[in-house]
């Protein structure tokens, strides 16, 4: 199994959403039924890495995907040493709303590649509209451990999930 050379925007006519299975029902449902609708109304953008080989119907299976959106956080959720440097109104951030790898492509470093591509994309967007950090709400402890391994830090509990963050100045060190 091989994947394409670059991430592309989700296109319902070209990408087989129905066969995607990352082992997490919530993420499967999102890519299969919600991602395209969210893009149509302008609340998020989903980028994916298609397989190189199309299915008999001509659509390409999805190896991995990420979804990003603008967001904001309360300054009081940040560690005190960071919060004290910021104004007293909501702080703009980027949200990695979803990130998943199909089970058939696991164990090949594709999670790391997908995260790097998401951060790289957000770094490029940051040149046009600034954000203080990137946040992610972890679906489970496995996701939490994954992001912590790559430099994210615990921010707070949000809607029953652990919210993590990484400062854009840290992301800048990766890509500038």
C-alpha cells in the first residue's frame, strides 16, 4: 500500500470516504458524513492523503486526514507565565479538530507525517492571520500520549477531554 506524495483537500467526487476506518467511530463518522458539509459552510478544512491506487469505482481510498479550524481560548486557561503576557480577551488559536490514520496504514509513521503536515499548513496560514497556539482536544489517552510525544502540553479539561496546546513560536522553530 502506497500513498500519494502530498495532502490534498477533501473532494467527495474523488475520495472514498465510506471505506475509511481508523478504529474510532467518531472520527470515521466525521470523515464519512460531516467533513465535506463543514467545508461547504466554511467552518473547517479537511486535508487528506489519498492512496495512489484508485478503487474500481475510480475513487481513491483515504490513508490519513486532518481537519483544522480557527478557534479561540480564554487567556485564563493558559499557564500563568503565558497568560500574564496576553490581553484580557479571547486568544486566537488554530484547532486541529480531527486527525486520523486508516488502520491499514498504521505502523508506517503516517500519524507523525500527518501531524507535521497539519502544523506546516497552519504555520503557512499564520503568515496571513496570526494565532497564538495550536490546540487539540484528545479523544482518548492514546491520542493524548501521541500529541505529548511531539511537544504539545496540557492546557485544561474541555468538554470531558484533555485539551493540549503548542505555541506558534514553537511551531515556527520547525518550519522557519
